[in-house]
C-alpha cells in the first residue's frame, strides 16, 4: 500500500485531505509542522508528501529541497492559499512534483496524486533494474575459485577504478566481454553507456562507419548524420572485441582517438571530440601480428597499458563444477525443469574434456544436457559421445577411456602441471615421483 504524508498546520484541511485520500485506498500519515514531518519520513516508507507552503517552522518550498536531498524518490505536491509564480518556479527547481492553489485541491489532488505515485513506482523500478544489472555485471558474478581466475579478477578490480586502457587476452570463450562489463560496472563511468563491437564482424568500410559514424551525403543512402559507437559511448566505455582483426587503416584512426580524444566521421572535415575509455580484447598474439606487419606497434602500446590474461578452462579444472552448477540453475529455470544435481560420472567427464571452446562450450553442453534430461539429475547419458573418450590416442594407438586408471593419471598430471605453471621439478615433487619418471609419463601421455 502506498503511503502519503500530509504536512499542514490547519487541522481541518489536513483531516479532510486525509479522509479523501484514504478513500482511494492509500495509507495516510499526518504532521502539523516540518519537524514532525521529517520524523515521519525517517520511520515510514513514504511515497508522496503533500505539503503546505506556509508552515510554522519553515517554508514548504525550502522543505521540498531538504526532502528531495535525503529522499530522492519521494514526490512532493505543494499547496498554497495564494498562487505565487516565483514560489512555484523555485518549488519545481527544488524538486517538487507540482504546485497547486488551495481550493482547487479537491478536484486536482487525486489525479495529481496518482501521477506522482506512477512516477515513484517507475523510479523504484528503474533503481531495481540498475541494481540487478550492477549485480549481473559485477566481479562477484564471475564464477571461479582457482588461483588463475582469482588473479585475473584481482587485477581487473584494481584497474577498474582508473581510466587506464585495458587489453584482455585469452582463448575464445574465456569470458573477455564479461570481464569488460565488470570493469565498466566498477568504474566511475558506470552510469554512462557501455558499447561493444566485434571488429571481426564487419568489413573495413562498415566497421569504420560503425565506430565513427558518418555525415549526411557521405555515401549513397546517407540521408542524415549518424553517430558511431564512440559518440554513443561518450563519457562511457567502448569494448573492442577481436581488435587483432581491425584493418590497419582503421588502427590509425583508433590511435588518434586514444591520443587526442577526437576522430573524423566518414565524409566529415571537422573532428568530433569524445571522452571514452577503451577496453580491447583479442585471442591473437598481437606481438606476432606486429612482427608480421598486421598490427601497429604504436597502437599496441596504447591499448596494452594494462594487460589481463584470462585463463583457459583447462587451467581452471577446479572451477568446472561451480560453473556447471551455475549454468544448471540458469537453464533449469529457463526450461522450467526441476533438475537439482549433477552426477559424479558427468562431472568427471566434464573435468577430463579439453574444452577448446572454454566457458562458452561448457555453457552450451550444460544447456544441451538440461534439454535432454528427464530426471532430477544430469546423467552422463545426456553428454555428447566425444565426452566418453579422450581425444588423443596413446602410443599404442588405444583411445583412453574417460574412466580408466591411465586416463585419471594423465588428467592428474596435467592438473599439477597447470598448478605449477609447467615447472617440471616442482610437479615431480608434488606428485612424489622422480623427475625421470615424470618425463617418461609426459612422453607416454603426450603432455607438455
């Protein structure tokens, strides 16, 4: 039930308004002065304040500002015995919803009250959606406990509060756009636009237009000016995915944006100035691209001010169960199925899979399994056939079953290698085997 507070020192008018408003189904609170009214606001979740302009202890116009400063979602309707244009102008400037003359209030107050309530409801809904988005794109939404992903999150958290350009590297499907969204959400630009573009999805001409926009008449069909992504994201963040695919000619224009904060629209001779933060991502080795003449060295050092390497899922075996359970909840809700658990053989098969598509591939596999499953648990029978065997044969040509001892040994050695970042001596120590034994097993299982 919406709550309305009436602040007026005239008892008869206050009681009459209270009765009229109560008949509409609202809960009404009363106060005879500003001090009492402010106390009521502290203890009750008030939606609309109806307030007299002349109060014993202050002006209603002044009180409006105090209320809006402390309770921005509360709407205020001011009442006055005599219309006063300067007062009404100042009241609206102070945040009042409307200003009406007493005597008209019986006819106007209820329709006006419903309009104010509608605005309050909309404002609260917007706030709720903003909170949901902030939660969805926060670092807390990134699933993972392994040291590699925690290190990446920690680095991203530290750079987020700055305006530094960030380069995210890693294989396809490792979550680069998720990280970019989280960095934007944690930055001081989070109230402004986050605009993403995949540089590999457009031809040179289309990408130039997508990024920088065009002037009317720049080409056939350009009948009016068009904003590009940089202009749309002014004061916000631009995410350039697959930046390694950007043509050299456009790399020069991007460099100018980074150096001077300005660019030329297609067909324009006057530069457009913007203030944007750039987050770039690639699954390519940009240093090799530079050596091959496909990527500008000066641009690389501009976008790589702060680099974050996102680990592959093969390096995050510890996180596979958490990720799978997270996707299970998501797709169970989406398909209206009551699947509450994952079988141990299913999880083991997930952990032994090479995951060339990383988290994106895992997400697709879980969605497929949820669709195929009929019971309350994801079973191994809902997995694609390739999950039941390792991809690479051993020296004898035999394909290792996902559940035999040799396979388990291979997977365990790979996990320890990942943990030690490839340090063979440390891996042998942790496995409690001789270094020569480790090298023999690495050769046997074709591990590096």
